[in-house]
């Protein structure tokens, strides 16, 4: 069963009519309604507001990291643990092949179903998760394996235990170490990119965002509560924060926007996975052709936030 958001109600009505036509065996009605559905999808998705894009980034049917990993990675093997404390299931690490290219994948996973969500802490990593990510990145560097990072978290876990075990240090260490890795790295925000929890695995040669994803220093809910003391002003906060890919690309904070299938990744997971693979493999070739990609990566990072006064 597909899940429809409030602004997708018209799509649901047309889809219900199509299913009724199928039951009746009315082929002519099916053809007309299918064409109407295509036109409505084009009209709706070409005029989405920032808040509607935020809703799509959080859509319950949207592919999570494990969905993509199962679609794009073959001959894969999962790597567990940080060798210090425990295995944080909010971050998953795999080695495998993407269309024949040996790849290390580091990803944040929110989990599906109550038990799995709790086990994965709703995709909010503890410091041991970031330390696992760094351990795996160092393995990739040792064996000259490109790294693909899939970012999807509301943020790093803010619990007392996480702070006691050095949450901020773990994130800062990753920012430092990932900036100087001697292997090509590609990071893609596939859903939510929340604060330092996202930054910890998004320092890369190429940083891209899926078309209906967001990247922000704070959630719109948190922003509206702080600025206006009103958690109901989420739409205003979303627009003010400029967290959708178009704004971030214009500001040169990300390198590329990966177009999703017309109906969105939540309705065409295979199409979205293929778009990720195409971008990753193209980027790896470009990075490997650069004379000193580590220096280029460093200079790009140092240029973040640069502005010129007129």
C-alpha cells in the first residue's frame, strides 16, 4: 500500500479510480486515467514548496540506506564494530561491488518497523558509530578502495551516554580524517542531512543531494521553536533555512543535485538507485583523473563560506 501525503491527495483519488477501472475491466478508462495521473504528477512535482520537499525527504516509503545497498551492491560483506565500545547499528558499513567497481559503503540507517527503528536508534548515531565509520574508511584507504557515503539522519544522538563517550570529539575527528583520506570519496544525502550527525560522513571529494532531500544545521521544528517559540511555524522555518538542494547548490555548498524519477524515489526505488550509481561511478572516474584530488578536496572545503564584499 502506497502512503500519500496531504498534498498528494489528488494523486490518490486518480489512483483509486484506476484500480476501480481495472476491477471493472474498463481498458479505455484505464488509459485515460493513467494519462491524467501522469499529467497531474508532472504538474504537482514541478511546483513543490520547500516544506513539501521536506515532507518528501521524510516520506515513510522513501528508500533508506539499506534499500539502496541491497539494490546497488553485489558480493557485499558487512563490517561491524568500532573496536572500542560496540557496534552501532545506526551506521552500517559494507564492502562490495557496484557494477564491478569494488566499493566501501558507509551509511546511516533509520530502520523500518518498531523493533528495527529502536535497534538502529532511529538513524541517530552514537560516537561509536562514527568511530566505526572512520575505522572502515581507513581500511578503504589502506587497500585503495573508493568510498560511497549515504547520509540520512535527523542528527547525532544527544543522549548522556553519547556525550560521555565523546560525541563531539568523534564527529570532529571524522571531519579531520575524512578531509585527508587518500582515496576518492563521494557523499550523497538521500533523505535528511541533520547537523553534525550528517557532516561526520559527508566530507568528501563530491557532495551531492537527491532532488527531494534536505541538509540543515537544525531541524525546521527546532528552528521555529527557538526563533518564534512556536513549533507550528515549521513552513516558515523551512523556507528561511534554505535547506533544499537548489539553494545549497547555488551557494556552492554541494556539488550536484541528483534528479529523482518523476514520481520520486519513494515510488521508484530502482530508478533512484540507478541515478545514485550513475553519479557515483562518473564521479569516481573524474576524481581519479585529477592530478592531486586530496589537495583539491582540501581547497574546496576551505572555500566554504567565502564571500566578497562589494
